[in-house]
C-alpha cells in the first residue's frame, strides 16, 4: 500500500528535520483524505510527533493539522480547542481563523438540527398522548 510505504519512509528518514518534513507532508495528506481510517492515522501521527516540535512554527502547523483531522472526524469541540491553541501562537493566522469559523458554523448547525429533532420527537410523543386520551373518551 502506498500510504504504508510513505509512513515507513517518514519514520526512517536520516535527519530529524527530514523526518519531520516527511511526517508533516504525510500527515497533511492523511487528515485531508476521504477515508476515515486515513484521517485517524494522520491524527495519531501528529499526536505522536507533537512533542518533537522544536519551534513554535512546527507546533502551530501540527496543531492546525490535528484540528483539521478532528474537524473531519466530526470532533468539533476538540478541533476548536486545537484551533484556539494555534491562534494563541499566531493570532492573525488566516487558515486557523477560517477553520475556527467553520467549526463554529458546524456546531451551530448541528445544535439547531439537534433542537429540531428534539422538538419533533416531543411533538410526536405529545400527539400520541393526546390521541390515546381522545380514544379513551
């Protein structure tokens, strides 16, 4: 499999900088994949490599990719936490600001849908109670 070879290459590079660059490229590809298992692999790689971030720029990039991975995995609150960490490092970073807006929109949309489903369910239950009371009389 192409991804397995890329993972092996990324983890067996000669220099730490070369490994980090390979991990970043591969992680980017994985978290942007359409395959959920690839997204999870990207998240795992980034989490494992986060401690080895030697500069704030590297840390910011890894946090951002993690946020993207969690967003794509529908873990919006975790994605928002990581995006906020990115913005602590670089408050004007447009990519992170855009991702944060997308997360907030998604959370709002999912909340509205959840409220709608709850109200419909309550309506059906109330309708069923009313119907059973009417039938008894």
